[in-house]
C-alpha cells in the first residue's frame, strides 16, 4: 500500500498558494479507530483531510487545533495537526448514518461555531472563532480561513468507501487553494468554483493516474499550469498520518492527578487500570507498582 502524500506549491500568475493531499490511509486509520459508519466517516474524512492540508502553513513546532461545534447530531469534532503532518481527530458522534439525508438534523439548523488555534509548544500564537452555516467541515474551514485569517481560501475533499470494515476507504484526497497578495479576487472566485466541479473531484480520487500526472491534471483543470509549466512550482511536504501524541508517560501523568488515597482505592478494587486515549483509542495499563515512587 502506498503512503499518503502532501504536496505544497505556488502559482505565480495568478499568485496563489495550493496544497494537494492523498489521505487514503489517514482517513482509513481514523475511521477504524473511531468505528465510524460511512456517513460519520465522510464527515471525519473531511476533518482529517482539511487538517492535513493546513500542515503546509506550519513551521517547526507549530500546531493547528480545530474545533467544529455543530448544533445537530454531528456534535463537536476536534482535530489537530503539526508541521510533520501528524493528524488526529475526535468526533463526538461517529455514527451518523440515520441522519445522512437530513443535513438540518445532522449539522443543525443554527450556524456552527468553528474555532482554530495556532500554537507553538503550548503557547497560543493566534486564534479565532466564527459562526458558519456551510453544514460541512470542508466548507466551514474554507469560510474560517477566508474570514478570520482574511486569506481567501477554498478546500475540496473527496472520499470513496468500500464495503470492508477492515479497509473501509478506497480513496481519499483533498485540495487547498489560497489567494496570495496581488491576486485578483474575481479571478480567484472563478478558480475556486472549479474545485467543486465534477471533473476536478473525479480526478482527485483517480487512483490510476501516477501522482505527479494527477497533480498536473488538477492544475490544468484550474487553468494554472496548461502549457506554461514554469508558472507553477511545487514540492513534496511531510507524509500525512493518523499519529497521536499520546504516550505512556502522559497517561501516567493523568492518573497522577488523582490523590494518593484515590489511587490506593482504585488499585484496591482491581490489580490493574487501563487508560485509553480518546483521540487514537490506544490503551495503556498500569498497576500499583507503577506509582510506588510517585
């Protein structure tokens, strides 16, 4: 199985920044970790792929943390990503099949509250929150960056599923487009509409095309490459992956927030305690001996 891919690039005329990501394995691993059904998996794939695309906007130890707060059954979805494109997400409701054909019930009739925090080593660099009514993480992320960061932005994400619980994602991919200084916004508006055209979305999921040929075709559909390939420069970035920052030490620290008396009571009831990370579902077991020196 091929690794997922993230590519960052620039168009010189018009001045645009773009990112392309194949997130098939990322979305597969996230959906399996949270046991999402196809409808919940579609929403989760959008959250994961959008996060992966924004990794190209980060440097060093910077991190984006996303919070999508929907008023319907989808509820709250959390995600974060670092410059290495380690992505994780936590959906409050990964089972949305019964609401798949009713967006008002799934996402709510009221606007969602979308917040994004950019941080570095726990220090907040900037943050913002806006009300969005696009009823999709992809559309809401586009609106957030366009309004809060004041950078005209458009995301497109596509996912194709297969009826195999052990390997549920046949293909997943996304594209991000941002207007750079000097870009004519009317021209950008026309280009961003192409991201949602049938040909563009089909090409995103085309597994038969070699990677760079796929990227060149996507750029040609956007009118950015055509015959003048020198107009566009791009490079491979970090490899996306569903990778969590949890570890045994961090989970032990969580148990250390209990008082010694509370821990003694806990281990008197059972010989070992298992703590699971909500983001990745990995479990860590501890016994009373792990806290003898604490």
